[in-house]
């Protein structure tokens, strides 16, 4: 029984309402299953790129962390698709990258006080 992404994010929306920035851990690649997924892993995550990024934007997410055990579930192709989808949507990503320099780049926010 599928209720859609808006149903799954409904409980978060009041917590994010009015936030100037929101960072979450993205525990799935934004890529459909493909032929570069690693063999031998019992469970591979994937998420529809268009629908998921639309839900993230609607929730006010401005950045995601990618340093987790599911980032490479759809292999290099899926990782590249994830980075491109996030960049196109204007959602910053940190914790992983195509080169070490990108993976190590910190996320810096200017947060007004008061």
C-alpha cells in the first residue's frame, strides 16, 4: 500500500516550517535501479529522482549529507545521477563526491543570530 512521498514527509513539515535552512541525511541514491549497482549486497536502496527531490524541496530541505552506507547502492552511475539531481534542484550535498576534495568540502552556512 503506497501513500506517496507527501504522506511520508507530513510529520516533518511542522518541524521544518519557517526554517532558513534544513539539512538531512539522504539514506538513498536519487536514481532508479541500474546496471552499475553493486553485486552481492542484500538490500539496495533507490528513489525516484524527480518525485523525491520535489518532496525534499517542498519540505524546505536546503542540504543533504551523503556520507552513509546507501549512497553507492546504485553504483557510480547512480551516485552521479544523485549529485546531478541535487545540483539541478539547488540542494547542496556534502560528505561524498566524485573526487576527494569534493567529498571533504565542508558545508558552511551563515546563520543570523537574534
